[in-house]
């Protein structure tokens, strides 16, 4: 069980060969059968993975911690794995505990990487597809420092003119006697 890279709330099931040689005819059983809070059917896992070379992994999405927490699904599963080595010798059974409490009760920080960037670009693309030829957009590009300086100078000029007007109003006119 490992959090997915794009979203630590989502959890993948990973079957990986950590050995130094290929594992053949890898059989995986789960007790109870794997369930997801997002789908009524069991999580799809192959009955046999014919070959896993060193470092190779078979991965599938399992569930999300947020949805899982509020579900009635089991918290713990037992995985039993058997496989043959390169010489055909049967190894196992090996058992592993898969415990959702270790995932649900932890905190995480979401970081936005390439997946988030690609999602944003697809959203922009879809927005323009939706608009079709009937619409267009304007993009305004400017130097922030230069614009800020011009705005500051304009504001100073307006303020100076207002102060001069106020002084003229406050100064009594000289009378011609």
C-alpha cells in the first residue's frame, strides 16, 4: 500500500519484486477480497503475474483514505504470495498485513507537480474547445515595475494638482481698494 504521487490521499496496491532475480508465476491471494469504497466490485488483481523482473512492479489504484475512513469496509487485509524462482523452485507462501489504519491516521502535504500542471493545461484546452470559433481572449502583458512607476508618477501629479487647487481656495483674494 503506497500513496500515489499526484495525491497522497489516494492509495495504490503495489506488487513488486525486491529480489535479485526474476519471480515467475507470482500468485496473490487476499483475505478478505480487496474492496474499494469507490466501486461495488472487488479490486481487480491478476490471479497470476507470469514474470516480475528485479525492481519491476505491478500497480493498481485501490482506494482513497478520506472515503475509506467513513466506509464500512475492513481495515485490515492479509496478502499471501507464492512464486517460483528462476530454477522453478516454488517459494512461499509469504504473508503480508495491509492495514488501512496506518494510512487513514496519518497526515500529508499535497504538492503540485507535473500531474497538476498537465491537468491545468487540459482544463485550459477544454475551455477553448468549448468556446469554439465564437469567442476569443485577450492577453495583456506588461512590465510591472514600469507600469507601477508610471502609475506612481501619475498619482503624484494628481495629488500635486489637488494640493495647488486647495491652496488657491484657502488663499484670500486681494481686494482692489
